[in-house]
C-alpha cells in the first residue's frame, strides 16, 4: 500500500510553465497584460500540488503585484526569467493607484507566501524579481514625504518551515526586499539584492532617496542560514529583528547603511 501511494504521488507531480500552462504573456507591459499576468500568477500558484515544479521561463513577464500563495507543500518555484512589477512609464501613476490593498488600507506586498513547508525558491541560472522601485520612491527629496512607508515589499514569507531561497536577483524593491516572519529552517544562498537610484557605487544624498530598501529581514524566525549573498541598498543590509534565534550569516558582501541585530519592531 505504501508503494502504491508513493507511485501515485510521483505520477501526480507535474512541471507547470507560467507561459505555456498558465497563459501568461511575455514581453508586454501594456495595461491589460499587466493585470492579466498578475491574475494568472495567483491562479497558477493556487493549483500547485505536492511535488510540482512551477517554472517562470527565461522571458520577462510584467504584472500587477499583491500576489498571495498559501498552503504550498513540497513544491519548487523556479524563476528562470524575470517577474517585473511594472507597466509602461505612462501608466506608472495608474499602476500604483490600482495596486491591491489590504483591509487596513495598506498596499499588499509584491509576492507573499504563507503557511509553506518544504518549498524551494530557485532558478536554473539567476532569476530576477524586479520591483520597479523608482516609481514608488518618487522624486528625490519629495517621494518619502508623499508615500512614507506605504510601499510594497518585494518577497514576504510568513509562518512557514523548511524554506530554501537560492540563485535569485532581487532588484529595485519599492520597500524592504525580503521579509521572513515566523519561519523556521530557512536557508538563503547565492542570491543578490540590488536597490539603487543610479548605477554608481555610492551612498550620497541622491542614492539615499531609495529609502527603506532593506535587504534581508528576519522576524520571529528560528534556525536561519544566509550565506554567499550580496546586498547593495540604502538601508539595513541584514536585519535580525525581535523574536529571531539561531541565525548564521556568513560569506556575504554588503554595502548599505548597517547590519542590524537588535530587538526592533514586530513585522507581520
């Protein structure tokens, strides 16, 4: 009976391609496609079952954020291409106004995953999550006064266990780049955070207006290993917040405001 069940589970596992199976459209940042691609990503992730592999192929997909996947177990999410949270430059104001909001009125994050177990976020090379941060940062010196912290994080993982994040490039996050909250047994490796106003390697007054773009934030986590990662941002590079225990951060390169290990605010 055990052998039959194992074979049944193996046969049911599938590779799900975001474009071929999910119906997403690549290389198009027009309004209708952006809205459609966001809905299709939500729908695609909700269909995953244990053993499945979800693949974003090596193309660029523009989409609306506020994606939330729940209750995934034993799956792999392979981002081989780019998920770009943006529409055309002319649509930037419309895009932010249409961004999904929660019951408290605040913007939802670009990607949120909750109640996961044994989930791998990976890439065949180095997949990219592009938050299109500049439109959220606004005009230098004015943007923060207007939006303050009402901006989406790029990737949030909540209340999960046995999570691997590897070979991903996080760039231009509107706000914090990666938040793990209530996660046990988390490993992050061979990944890069790159949040900057210009291509220059500096942190002057202009660059600092890409504000609050934390790299890796950990809240109420246990047993975390972050290694062989790079961060360039304009705030905390690695931030170990309150309620987090048993953390190793090693073999990393970081350039930002600080490495924070302190009992800071709770983040849910």
